[in-house]
C-alpha cells in the first residue's frame, strides 16, 4: 500500500511515463500533475500550501493558486 506522497508521484510517473515535475506545459504533464494534486488533496488531506511545498521540494515551480486551479480542473 502506498503511504507517502513521493510514492504516489513515482507510481504515477511509472504508470504514465510522464515526468510530473518537469516544467512542461504539455497536456499529459498537466493532467498527471492535476491527478497528483487531486490525490494529495483528497487522500492525504494536504492544504494547498503543503501541495505547493511538495512540488517545490521536487524542483517544480508551483504556487498555491496553481494548486487550486489544478485541483478544480
């Protein structure tokens, strides 16, 4: 069972073949980031600020407004 946000991100990357933390704006990357944000928000009950911090730790430029938009998309 996956219990850590990093494990979820790695699983999604392996499953999709998409680099989630790249600064690409291509649709597959955006959709995987949106899915990851949804999982982080609903399964891990992370705040938008915590989600932003998670992405930034993984070298992805991200702010809480981006997290909100990604979650709603």
